[in-house]
C-alpha cells in the first residue's frame, strides 16, 4: 500500500500524463499529415540529376575529337617541314628549301615564257668581321642582311642562305636589267645602315644572271658565282651582270 506521499505522486502523474501522451500523438499526426500533403502535391525528395549524352550525339563528338587530332597532327607536320627547309639563324630558306622552290619557279617560267633571274649575294670582309668583333657580330650581320632585304623584296621573290655568308635571291619574272637595278638600290641602302648594336657599316658584292632554259641549277649558280667574284675584284660593294 502506498504511503501518503507516494499516492500524491501517482495522482499527480495521472493528472499530467494525458497531456504528456497527447503531445507526441499530435506531433506525429502533424508530421504524417505534412508528408501526406507533400505526396499528394507531387513533391518528392530531389536527387542529383544525371545528364546522359544522347546515343545519337556520340558519333558526332567522336568525329569532332578525331578532326581536332588531325588538325594538331597537320600543324606539327607543317612546323617540322618548315624547320627542315629553313635556316635556323636567319629564317631564310636553306639549300634544300631553295632547290624545291627553284624547281617550282623554273616550271612556271617555262609555262609562261617569262624570265627567271638569280642574284648571288656575298657579304664583304665577313671573315675580318668575325675575327675583329667575334662570331656574334657575324651572326648579327647575317640576320641584319636578311631582315633588310625582306623589306625590299616582293612576295614572289625567294631568298636562300646558301652557305656561310652567301645568299641566293631568286626573282621571278624579272629581266637581267630589272634584277640588277633592284640589287643595286638595296646595296646602297644596306651600306648606309650601320649594323645594329655594333655601329659598323656593312657592304656586299653581287652577281646577277638569267636562268637559261637548257641550263642546270649548278650551271646557273656557277655563272652567278663568277660574276660575284668579278664584283669582288672590282672593289666590292658593286653588282656585276653576267
């Protein structure tokens, strides 16, 4: 049998328990009602959407990737070809590049019946320049010659570093007199301009010839070389036609 104080606690708990037990029921009912309301209105818990590429787009994307790889390969091949045909110091064509360009221009001149003229350009006193100022000055002189020439040349003209300080200039559709006049004007301009960074004047000698129809490139260059040596013997800084 309960004692007096224990019975009071029991009665107190009985008076308060209905309220305590009703609260969870109300909360549960509210929560369930809210969930049912969400289900009724179509609201569901959202999950991250996974966007899938349509099967029909896959071949198109593969084609784009293949074209990008081909374009990259073609660019690399173009750069490799340019490096194989170009003098790394001056950017002019090397002998291999010049041979290819010469064959192309000879064939074009044969079809059109027009002139094809060559000029052999040789820097004067190049060895003395190297011995006096060093090889860096010599390299700068070669670069300076090509850079100055390119400001004068037509887009159709072809410039080649043939070896050492020798350059060959090919002038399509130019007569012997026209080519000699062009080289002479450039010669005067070049001699009047000091080598940048060294403050020293440079000159060159040149021999100009017209390519003959039944002549090989070696034979044409031999005539141009002989004309260049004639310009050297004449006092340098001049042009000789042959």
